[in-house]
C-alpha cells in the first residue's frame, strides 16, 4: 500500500509525485505572474516570499522523493513499450528530478545572494550559507529562468505522453500513478 508494487506506485510515491507536481506548476505560474509586478505593487513582496518558501519546500520534498526512489524500485514499464521509449521515459524522469533540485538551488542562490536568510512562512528561516558575487547571481538568475521554462515544457511533455499511453495505447501507464 505505502510501497511500490510490481504494477503500481505506492501511496508515498504517488503523494510525492502529485504534491511536487502541483507545487512546481504553481511556482511556474507564480514566477510568470511576478515578473510583471513592480516593487510598489501590493502583491510584489507577498508573491516573492511565497515563491521562495514554496521553492524550498519543493527542494525538501524532492530530496525525500530521491530517498524514496532509492529505497523503492519503480514498477517496471509495460512490456509493450519499445526500448527507445523506455530510455526516453527514464531520461525524462532523471531530467525532472534534476530540475527539482537545480531550480530551487538557483533560486536559493538568488534569494540569499546578499547574505539574507529565506523565510519559510514564518515557520523557520533557511540561512544564507555564503554571500555570492554579482556575476554568480546573474548566472543563477539566468539558470533559474531557463530551467523553469524548460521544466514547464518537460512537465507538459511528461503529461502528454502519460495521457497518450493511457488512452491511445491503453497500456495502463498513467493508472499506475493515479489514486485508486
């Protein structure tokens, strides 16, 4: 029930998959929304604070997901899926996991570049480990921006392929990650 089986993902894997997915989609939308706000807009500080906190929550959940993935073998893909599709699926999963780590790290570097901690909804503060130079901050901004939009494209592709396998190929791929 909690652990993965040979045919389905367990409750922990499903929870981590869907909560991280919803958070990432929300963060991409929030980031897109924030770029048009000015410093004097009443939502500027609130949205920025929420974006930082939720981004660090994604990082923490992604670390949990990686540990869970190491402890629980994923159910094998249906035997009807071609070898190149298996390789593409594995590559996409590794890419998404890498983005779950790299995007929050780049955001953390941007947020703490002046040496200030990141507040997590008043619950705790994540301290700045070190102050970074302006050129490193600018690189982190570029990395954050391009990876976030790349992640949006990867998520769309991931979802479309899962839907294709479920409804066109009818091989039950999507059903393995749905709540029963």
